[in-house]
């Protein structure tokens, strides 16, 4: 069987309006790892949203401390989440950290954590840690994502509700995600000594994603076949769906 070919998004990394200097030498591998984690999460996240948060001002240590505080806040509020980041330094922004956070907001209101009003937790905590006011970048394609400051991603597990619009949002969100893996503004030489250029959450093997209890419906409703045009991505989605479907079937014969 021939190997699945893969394509990498280029509209964001290479930039249509300004050059982002292409992919960072370590960017493609980091991007695929992030993409794989997201697809695996979508097999259980019932209401997944992808946010892009930026911390600036201060030092790399302060950025990491703030990121840890944010993740602890999400955990204590009961939000399943994973994150992917890229460290950068530019003339206008100085050293800053781009973070994409995937959150399952099913049955909850994440706005209490991920908004930037002056009197809200995220802004006040950044101020307390002597960082600049954080900002949340929304997707640029308003036709696909509407006025949302996040990308709404489809559930891909058993009895999923994946629609044509949902898949379009997924493809656009993964293209959006590639931004942090660009070469521009990455100071690899000095940062290799301090830590990763592309840090990310590391799900433990024991922390398995559990498919929600869908009763008998899980074994009778077929999966929606996903076609994105990326051979490797389509294969990854199909494999993930099959694994989750098999587990659901064994639980509900």
C-alpha cells in the first residue's frame, strides 16, 4: 500500500501579505505533532474551540509562569485542554509567546477565563506578573468562523456531527495554527539553551481520552467520512475515528 502523502499549509507560513520566511527548521515536525494531538482530542471533545493567546513584555520565565497559571485555571474550572506555543522576538513586540489553546467548552462558559477585559482574570493576572495586556487573536476568515474570536472545531467521535462547514473550519484552523511554526522572529541560537522554541503540552499515556457515553447510538450511527485533501491528515482522522468507534462498540455490543 502506498504511503499517504502529506501537504503543509503555506498561506500563513509563507504569508500572502508579508513574508514569514517559510517554515522554521523544526517547525514541520512540531506542527504535525500539534495536528495529531488536536485530531485525537476531537474524537472526544464535544464542543472544541481553538484560541490564539499572546503574552508579551517581561521575560521567557514570566511567560512560562503565566502559561502555567492559565492551564491551572482551566484545569480547576474543569476544562479539558491542550496547548501549543511558539517563542518569538521582534523589534516592535520584544520577546513574546504565541499560544494556541484547544479547549473543550461543552456545557461550560470559557469566557470567564479566556477574555481580555480589563477587570477579568487573564488581564489582571498578566498585570500582576508585570506582563503587557494579553491579546487574543481571532481567525481572519470571518465567512467561515463568523465574528468569533476562536475557531469552532467539529466533534469527530461516534455519532459525530461533522458538517461541510465544520470540516471547512477545521482545515482553516489547522492552517491558522501553522503561524507559530514560521521561521520569522525565531531566535533559535540563543533560545536552544533556555528551552524549546516550540513548547507544547504533553499528554501522559495514562491520561487516555475517554469517549463520552452515547449509549446504543454510538454503535449504530456511522462516522462521517472526512475529506480534507491532505492524505496524511485524512488517514489520521480515519484511524482515530475507527479506534474510537471500536472502543464504543465493545462497550455497547
